[in-house]
C-alpha cells in the first residue's frame, strides 16, 4: 500500500502502520472467506469443518420456488478434514476429504452416508492484496475433484441417502481479485468448472459447464478477529443425457452467507458461518433451497 508523505520521518511511521493494517485485513479477512487458505505468515494448516444443512424447499425448472411438502424432511451433515501446505512464497496446495450423511423422510425415513468426493487444489498469488494502493491482489486457482463418493445412480438405498458424490471427475480454474482498504478486504472470484460424464449402464449424463461468481467483503477487528459477508451465484449449463441436450435441466444456485473468524491463540482459530439459498422465485433453478451452519477448527504452523 502506497501513500503520499509530507516528510521522511512521518512517511516511515505511516508506511509501517499501513503495512500492518493491510497484512491484518488480508490474513484474517481472507481466512474468514476461505477457511482452508493459508495466511501470509503461515506455512501449513490442518482443520476440521462440521456442517449441518436443512432443505426447506426447492426451485422448479421454471424458477418458481416451492416449499417442502408436509411430512417431508431432509437434513444434510458433513465432516470435512482439510490441510494446506505452502510450496513457494506465493503458492499453496490444499487437500479436502469430506464425509457426508443425509437424513431424508418422505413417508418413510432413512439415514445414510459415507465418504464424499475428495478435492485437491492449488493457489498462486501473482500480486498480494494491499501490496499496492492502486493495483489489487491477483491470484489464480485450480483444482480437481475425484469421484470417491457414491453417485445418485450408484446409490442402493430407496431414498438415496447413501449418495455422497456426483460420480464424476471435476476440474476447475479461476481468478481471484482482492484489495485491502484499512481494516476492510474486498474480493471477487470467478470459477469455471467442468465435469466428466457419469451414469449407470448405457445411460450417460454429461453435466453442463458451471460458472461461479463470488463476491465478498470482510472487516478485521483488533486481535485478528474478522467478519465477512459473501454472495455467490453459480450457473450450470444444460446437461447431455443419453446423447440429448436437456435445456430444461439448466441450474442456477444463489447463496448468501455471513462468516467469521476468532483466533484462540497464534496457532489455533475458530471459524463459523451461516449460509442461505433464499426462497425467492427465479433466483434459483433445478436445485433444493438450503440453510446451513458451518463450524471450523484450524491449527496452523508458521
């Protein structure tokens, strides 16, 4: 972060304070937005994330929202183990191993779960947020998700509660742009994801390309606590089912969230968040509407 200075003595003091503020906002604010991301001073971390979500409705193919019918219930649970490692001054790698469970009731009740789809990802920051007053931080992201979970087509239980994954490889690339202004962090991220075909027997489904846009702003308090507001919107193109493009199955997935981080010590921190897919017609399409709560415990090394 660069400033105009009146005299050399004052400039040195202002530059030192500005550098600390930018580093604080970038570290705590970015971590509030992305739990598995290493802060500037960290070399490695491991974490456990617990999730619980309730599906209270769904969006129809025409975008109309419909609440869940009486007597139907769906709860989703998750436990994600993740780790990140710095492999170069501005580059890091991360691994996420999820466990997924579902409780579903539609006349009968059923509970099932298992290992989800494992994800391996990387990030490289060409420019760090706050390094310049006028040039924002720019990072590139890439990752692959492996079909280690059970797809809906391969599920064996009547209500498919043992389905824990999408049943296909997924590759994604993206660009993140961030900047700090005092204790504030502002960021936007764009992601492009493509999955391989999946299915059972001779019937194959090739999901459409998915684009995701994420905007976030975070405020960092003293002692590196932070609060972040997030908005994301994903658009998935029409899939190809048995060789036919099904335009009625395009998906729209809106999500709003409030997340926070609280440092327990220099090595341990707690994070949490509340997320909602709003029950507003035409915001979503071909997707359930969820409200979920996330808690995360992280241990880091510098």
